[in-house]
């Protein structure tokens, strides 16, 4: 199911299939809550089981990288070139002691570039066996790659907080990687059931307790008690 289909399903459930254009429950608000619950349940599931399903992963397609100086200060160049993604990487789900990035490598999906902590890069030249190998690391929201001479694009997969942010990336053919109205929402059906239960019993239960516009005047109807309107 797409995110739009999931949101409409929840809206129809809470309104008994009688939703209308003047309903005061915003579809965008429902979508926000779906993303919030998704992030929370994925983190809980990983903390308990330590497993990342491919159904919650998203692929950023072909991510361009450019050479930059490793120094964070332009006035003090480090004279060491590393490669950095042109676009910031979407925020990932907060896993235990690690980034929720499941793959960094070439666009074939075979050549993996290991991820390391940024503070270990300074020791890589002294590594006897892997000093010439590429390594990737995160600083802020950008992914950097060490020993990546001549590299132009990388492929990145991960579990991201807001799946919609993946729409800013595209595959090698220029097609968007995510469209909430077209692509499947990255969640398994068992977890979707938990999301529905949580939202219906929480946020939507509160919203559905307020009054809709049945008079078609773009305002909520006044509550009536024993036939008299409460002003």
C-alpha cells in the first residue's frame, strides 16, 4: 500500500466511510503520524530483534559525489582530498550505536564500501592490509568516502525517518526513487497493523471527538445539548 492509501484507509475507518471534503481531519496530519509511528516501531523492533527487513529499506539510487578538501576550515587546507555526496543524506532511524545505513557501495550493489567512524580515518594510512581501500563515514548529514580517487557516483540504502525525503534522489535513468502516491510505503503489513491501532486509539480518537462541518460553511458546527446550540 502507498502512504496515501494508508492515510485514506485510516480516515475512512474513523469516519465509517463517510468522509467529505469539509472534514476537519487533515490527510497531511494523518501522514505525519504514520511516519512518526513507523519510526518508533522500527526502532523498537530493531532494539528487540536486531534485524533489518528489506521491506523497510529504501534505495537512494545513484548518488553523485564530488572531491572536497578534508579540512573543515577553508583558511587551513588539509591538502587531503576526500569525496563527499553532493546532497545531504536523509536522516536515518536511530538504531543502537550505529547509523541505519545498510549499504554503501558501487551502483551494481556488489562492491561494498565499509562504513567507519570519522575519528578513525586519520589512522587508515597506517593500516598494513587495507590502507588503500575505500572507506565511508558520516559528518553531519553528508557521506564522505576516503581513497575514492575518480569516483563519480555511489549507491546508498538505508532505513530513513521520513520516506518522502528519498523523493529528492533518482536512479541512473533519472526516475524518482520514491513517490508517496505510486510507490509502496516501506513498512511490513504486521507493523502497519500496529501503526493503525496506535493512531486510531490515540491521535485520531481525539480528532474524531471534535465536530465536523455539516452546514457547508467551512466552520465546525456548534455542539447541541438538549436541542439548544452551545455558543
